[in-house]
C-alpha cells in the first residue's frame, strides 16, 4: 500500500507541474494535494507547520496567477477584453499548436480582442497584447517555482 501512495503522490506532483502550463489543471493545488497524501499516509513524518506554510503559498500563487495577467494588461493600456482574449488564445493554442501555441495564442488572443472589441489600432493592440503576454509569463513562472519546490519535497519525503 505504501508503494501505491508514493507512486500516486509523485504522479500528482508531476501533473501539478504540467498544470502550470495547462490552464485546465490547477498546478500548485495538485502539488499540495500530493504533499497532503504524504502527510497522512507517507513514509516520513511531515509537520503540520510545513503543510500550512505550503497551503498559504499555494493559495497565494494561485490567486496571484489570476491577477498578474490582468495587472500587466492594464498597465500596458489593455482592456478586460484583452485579458479574456489572452485566456481564449491560450486555450486555442494549447489544443492546436502545443506547447508553443500556449504562448503564441495568449499574445494573438489579446491582440485580436483589442482590435475587434475595442476597435484599437494595431500598435495599441500590440502593446496590450504584450502586457497580457508578460502577465501570463510571470504568472506561470510563480506557479512553476512553487510547483517544482513542492515536487522536490514530494520526492524528498519518499526517498
């Protein structure tokens, strides 16, 4: 049974890292759930303090991921439509041109939304799209950092 729990925890942690790129999966919460499995049934004792700290980090990074793209879009003069277009572009790019389609789709989605919904010229739309793109990159970076550290601890607690 212990081997099953260890394999499940590692697989969940890997899926959590992948979830940083795939908008359909909540990466850091999946990583934290892997740690939670080890907390209750793992071979090594994990402190409650450790779990609470990582829960707070997980919540912070997950919430931050929603605000960072909108903030960067707003700072560069983009609209709410550009942020939404970036999200739609990310999903379309994910399905049609993985893995690079995620980045290209986020950029093109934001630019198209600015041009179509707000009737902005190409230069202004490009600036908004670039802001949305930067927000996506920063949000993904923070999620990846947290997820990789939790993956490290998942493996460390097993080995």
